C-alpha cells in the first residue's frame, strides 16, 4: 500500500511475451428507468521479448432513473428563510433558533406578489443520464539488468445530466429541478514506475501527472429555503426593506420593519461552475532485508496540487434589477468581461496544496517465525494557500416601484479579497501549514503458519485548510481563518486465521479510534453565505470488523464469503460555541451494523464449460448525514439483494444478472444543507446480460 497517503488507480499490467485480445459487453434494463450499455476492448501486444503494450478502450452509458416532475406553484420567494419565524421545526426535527429567525420573521406578505418557480420546460423522465468513455494505454519494459519500467496514460471524459437524488415529498425517484443540471468532466493522467535492485534492496520510483477540467451547471433554487439575502436581490425594495429611508440614490438605513408590498421575482437560481486541476506527485521507496531478521521499507514523497475554481451564482430574479458587475484583478481564473446577466456573486479562487513526506518502517523478527515487532514513522510537511476573491453586487440598480435608485455597489471589500486576506499583511495567515511526525508500532505473533495475531498502534491526520469566509462574525462566533489538522490515534487488535484444510479463512480486528479536532464542513447562512470548515469536536470510535471465507467439503464447488462491521461512534467533546454539535451523537456515515454475504456455486457442464450461480446480500443499518444539527438527517437502513448466473469456457463467458432484485429504494446518502430533504438512492432493480470473449 501507499506509505504517503495518496490513492492510486490499480489496473492490470502489460504481460511480456503474451498476445491476447478480449472484449466485454454488457446491456441492462431498469424497469423504472432507462437501459444501459457498457463495452470494453483490451489488447495485450508483445513488441519483443522485453517490451509489451496494453490498451483498453471503454464506454459506459448509464441510463437515468430519476424523474424531473412538474412544479409551477410550489416554490416562491415567500419560502425564503428571511420570513421564517423562530420555533419553526425543520423537516429533520431541528427547530429554528431565535438567532436564526428571518430578518423579516412573521411579516405580513399578503401585499406581495410572488412569482413562482416553474420547470415546465424541463419536465423529463429518467433525466440523470451518464456516459463515461476513455482510453488507457500502458507499456512495460524489462531490461537485462533486472530494471522494470512501467508507464501508462489514461484519458477519460464524463458527461452527466440531471441529479442522482430525489425529494421524498414527491415520491421515490422524483424531484423538481428548475434549471438544467449538466456536467462535463475530463481528465488525463500520466504515471510511471521504475523498479530494480540496489544490492539487497528493491528500489522503486513512481510519479504521476494529472490534468482535470470540469464544466458544470447546478440548479441552486433550493438555496431559497436558507438564503435570507436572496429577496434582497430578487424582490422590490419595498418588500425587502419596507421602511427604508432613501437619500438620493443610496440606501441610508435598514428599514426591515413595516408591511412589505411589491413584487418578488422568480426564486430560480443556478451556479455556473468551472474548475481546472493539476497535480504532480513523486515517490521513491526502498525495501528489503537488511539482515536475515530485519526487514525495512523507507522513502520519500512529494506532491503539488493546484485547483482553479470559478463559481458564478446566478439569481435569475435579479435580472433587470442590477447594473453591470465586473471581476477584480486577483489571481484565479477570472474573465475580464462583465459578469453574465443575473450573476450576483463570483467565487474566483486558486488553491495550492504542497505536501512533503518522509517515511520509514522496520520489522524485527524477535523470535524468527514466531514474534516480530514493526516500528514505523512518517514526517509530514503540508502547506495550503488560497488566493482570489468572492465578489458581487451590493444593492439593486433600481427598484420596480420608482421609489428610489440603488446603484450596483461592487467595491470588493478586503474581507472578500482572499489574496489580501491570506497574506503576510492580511488578517488571516499567509498559508495553512502543518508538520510533524506520526508513529506506528505493531507486534505480530504467528504460533503456526496459518495463524497470525497482531496488535497495532498508529496515528494519522488530515491537513489543515483555509476558510474563504474566514473572519466572518456572528454573535459570539467567528469563522476561523485557518482550520487545524485533525488527528487520529488508532488502537487495534487483529487476527488472520486459516483452517488446516485451507477451507476456511477468518480475518478480523477490534479497534478504538480517538479523533481530536475533527474537521467538519458547515453550511449555516446565519453565520456565512459560504460553506466553511471548523474543528468541530473530539470523538471516539469503537469497532469490530472482519471477513470470512468458507469452502464446505460436503458441497464441492460452493464458496461462501461474508463480511461484517459493528461500530459505536460518539462525539465526546464539542469544540464550537454555536450549539450546533451535541455531545453523544454518532458520527456521520457510520452505521452501527453493516453485513454482506455472498454464495457462489460452480459446477462442470462438460466440453470444457463451467456454470455458476451467485446470490449476494448487503445490509446497512441506519446512519446520519452530518454531525451539525441543522444539517443532520437520518438515513434509513437498507438491504440489497443481487443475483447472477452464467456459463464460462476458455474462449467466452456469458452471465445474466439482477441488481437490487427486491427493488428497494435504498438510501445511500442524504443531504439537508438547504433545509430540505434530499435522498441519494441506489439504482432501482436492474437486470441484464454480460458477455466476454477472447480473440
């Protein structure tokens, strides 16, 4: 595994001296959705006795299964959090606290004309189609001196429409979206690995370059339910500030009291998002026996990541109410022309992450073949930098009543200029930095060749980050400019046992994890209109997990495989003063029980053909989407059943399968950040055929 903490894509490697070709094709049908198709063509070509090339061409067309249903009179600016009273109970059971009540809570809106959101032109069944397509090519060269060189390039394009979550108030697999959700995601990855022997050590050097670009449109209409300032941009001034005192062309005072009158335009919003990411990483590693009883692995790692992100927040109801807004000259990926119509805010940010790691691990055979001790450590040095701006207009260019003129105020205050904010002379730190050492200690006992018991202590961390809305004050709370690393201490006892007849294997472990300064992402418009992160709490995790494989001797050809996980998670100390985290609550996405079981039965048909039948079942207990009370929602438990049966020989194979055979609306995730329930379900029942052939 990776010593430096970076996940790599594991793929099949070229085989020298072998010429092979094979193809795979899959077609499937979802009764509650659209059909899907998938194909893959693979070639392994030996160039000579030292060099081979492998190519993979693939496409995966996944039909949709979420319906965008009609909504013409359900959502308007009247639903804005600006008008919500304290004590209102959200759908997740959390009441609106007095500090989060609307600026115009309980206002009489009978004199206001509200324009409803209308998605008539976007109504569509099964609108969440997705298509992956790409090519991967790799080459392997084995030199006479034992050096092996492996290089690979992958180029992939993803196109996706719609969303993969539904609204439980509208029914399973149904939602109403008011702007066209769409995304393209393209990346190219080049990586290389060189291995060879230096004396008694095996040396490895690997590196990778990744370029990724995304272009996305996201319906942001749900923001109306939490956005107190949205009516400011999309309603007449006499609605948002009914008693405002006007002096010339400026708004001299707040004027939130009084009876609102006038018109509020559509609450429809969207985000036009564009990102560019580049990442370069390098690692060198040495491993081998220093003596007959001492085994060592050591090396170093570095990576440089740059993410450029531009998000335009488009409030369609503001069109015609604002003057032109232009970008500011700060590092990022800004365009020089004025903002598109309706764009009120632009987050134009460049983030840079630099990581350096040095690691080492030594295993001592204290009693050969019986007891061993492993000592390891890692040094890390991480820097995160943030530049750019969050910029937008202040007051409407006009109101529709003719009561006054409000010029577009776009001064790019210092608090929104991230380049200034996170600098040597700014209020925040120049960079978020972290460095230090983390240890690992493990003791292993192997009383027999098929039994292993171990005890391990290890530590881990996540790098700190910078907050775009750092310094924002709400009551007694201030959003931190920088979030510290969260730290993990892991205590583990485990075993790996294989029966004497090799028909049963049982691996498992019990563990306790102590988490300090848990990093959590928060969306709370009463504090800031941007997501921010915080070291919200300390927590503990107790767990038991394992997997079992059993080959019963009484039924030749049958194999049983199962796995289990039992968790007890708890917030032990709250670190934020906002009462949004409670002691004793479980951590997010940590179900108390997870189980899976698979049975596979194989038998010979004659003439070199083999048949198989494989049912499987997966169970997940209920869990929660967040530890932040206002964003927290309960995710129901679920059970998924899959079935497959097929025939195989040396040349071809065919398989019939049914995924989610009971057609359960399995909740895999929930989102409540906009105070409305959104459920991400597993794909409904799908059945199909897979076919593969060597040629």
